[in-house]
C-alpha cells in the first residue's frame, strides 16, 4: 500500500483547508513544511506539496529545492492554491514558472483559494497594489481578475473540495 505524505504551507488558511480535506478524504499524513521531512521518509511512496501562489511563485518551491534528493525517489505532486480562476494551460504555466529547472518529476494540480485585501499583511497589500498598477492593462483583458485585484472591500472565497479531484486521481494511479 502506498504511504502518502502531504506537506503544506499556508499564509491565510486556504491551503491548510485543502490539506485538512485531503487528510479527511484519503489515508495520508499531513505536516507543515516547517516540520521538515520525517526520519522515515523512505517509507513514503507519494508526496503532495501544497502551497500558495504569490506573484507567480509557488510557496513550497524552496522546500522542494532543499529536499530535492529525497523527493526525487518518490512520486511528487504539487497543489498550487491561488486566486486566479482555473483555465486551460494554468497548470502548465505554473510548472514552467516554478519547476522546469527542478530535477524532479512533478505533477501540478491547482485549487482556487481566497482573496481578502482587508486581511492581508502590509507587504502583500503593497504587492497587490503595485501589481495592479503595473499590470492594469493586461488585467483589464480578464474582467473578473481586474475586478478582484482592484477590490479593497470584498472577501472572495472560492475554496471547494472539488478542486482536489485531480489530486485524488493522481494518488489512485499505481505504478
């Protein structure tokens, strides 16, 4: 039987929620990335690394680089959690921006999280404001994203267990 390990890091709680849903739905062990690898890591066959996407960078990338040698011996999937609406080519874009130079075979899955400008840390608020100003014209091509990035009052919550279906399907594949 496959032993499954889920690592996560969560800035505002959406990724933690997805990790908890995974733990409730499949037999796995869930750990925060800060805990590092368990001593018996070689006893796991599949690893899911869940983290947010911030300015295009996956929140677990440094963790993956640090433990690339150990992770390279297992099947690895990434659950990237972000505010962008899922669309064709999104997981490929995430892979290209984050994992193309990483010497790991990584399956990328995506789950939509949440966006609440009012509850962001100061640094994240500044990043959103600057990004909104710099990419305003490009954002205007996507009316929904344009509205969300400019909205300072509405809390958006898109979390949905259905986003985990590709992850669960990946877990069910036997080699």
